[in-house]
C-alpha cells in the first residue's frame, strides 16, 4: 500500500464498531436500537445531516469518545434528512443535536458542536450513571504475531461471528494501519453484519487515494459490486428458474442473501445445461464470485472442483 495512505486512522468508528457500539438508526428501528437498547446501557443519539458542517466536526469526536468507553455506551447516528418524522418527534430543531437515553428515557444531551472535553464528560456521566466499568485496553498485537491474528480472525469470521472477527481485525490495524488483509477482513465483517454502506464508506478512502487497489481489498470491492448488481427481488420472489437468465438472476439473489453455496449451485446448473450460453456468461460470473469470496473460502474450493468436473466431462 502507498506510504502516504493511512486507512485506519480515517475510520474513527471502527474500533467501537467492533464492539457493536456505533450504529446507524432510522425511524423503523429507533425503538429497538435506542429505547429498548437503553434498558441495558446508555445510548447517545446524534441527529445530523450530510449538509451540516458542525455535524462533520462533532461526529468523529463522538465516535472517539464512545470508542474509548469500550462498549459501555452506544452511539446511534440518525440522518434527519432521511428520518424527518423521527427528528420532529424528538423535537430536533437544529443539527447537530445530541440526546442521551438510559432506561428508555432521555437523560442528557446538548445542541451544536462541542469541544472534545465536553463530549468526554457526557460519556463519563453516562458510564457512571449505568454503573459500568470501562474495560482495560487489550495488549497491542506485535508485528511477529500479525499473521496468526489474521488467520484467527478469518477462522472466526467463517463461523459467522463477525463481531469477534471485527475486534481482531481492529487490533491488527492498530498495530499495522496499512495491512491490506486486515482492511479487507474489516470490510468483510461489515458486509457480514449487513452494514454495506459502512463498508462502502471505508472503501471510498482507498478509491480516493490509491491508483491501484491492493488485491485483498480489490476482492472485497468486487464482492460489493456483485451485491449491487444483484436483482432487487429476493430468491423466494424469483421462484423456480426456467431459463438461463432466470438461473443467473436467482444465483445473484442468493449471493446478495449470503447463500453462497446456493448461488454457485445455480450457476453450475446453468453451465450444465449449456456451457456456451451468452459466450459463457454463467462461467465468467462464477469465476468472479470465486475471486470475491477468496480462494480459501470453502464454497470457492468446492465450486472450483464442481466446475472442473463440468467443463472437462
């Protein structure tokens, strides 16, 4: 990676996100992710807007303070442009507006951008109110152990534990902020968590500063592109395929839903019926999926074996 690129320091929310402490909230999930969540730990709600300059100044300060609290406090970010009814219900008259909830009730807050000292004081009050203890920081990952941590994080992610994997990738990036494999792994944890927009936000940092994407990160970029190309309908809505195009669409719906084995099987079935359909479109898409999943993914390894059997049978 280019020596002038420092991805991890730009993503101030990633450490706390590893502990589930920073989330985007909308009108539909406000009750669950703010009011109900505040029954267990304090939730700070940051009402912001993309056009708001002070919001852009305050948000990283909030993220940093919440990250330092080690998961004892949640930060919920609400874009008022997309959630106007919610902002009105909360009587938000200007942005940024910060409201803190505990036990289902508003307990603190402020309006406007505040200095870091005041934000830290708010978080400290909330931690004290909840009776929690801020956990001690874990020991840094030493350079000679980075590969073993990468292997462990990948193993954990393969089991579906994206939070555990994310925590390890964050620790690796603290030790080596330019580690391509850790960045790619972090992106994959956000995808696994359903946080595609956050993955895209992190990825945009590379796209703006690099002329050539590192291979591990390029694979994740391709992964996101495949999701964006998938049909809007769910696999259930698409029903049983009756044509090559239908098999293709069903496969990509499976991919979007994280059903990678089903995706591969649908494309393999299309290839089995006709290897030459649209100049080998199904085969080419299958190769894109293998690259996006990674050579070590069990679905890739199994799929490559099945593809070879079809092509050379």
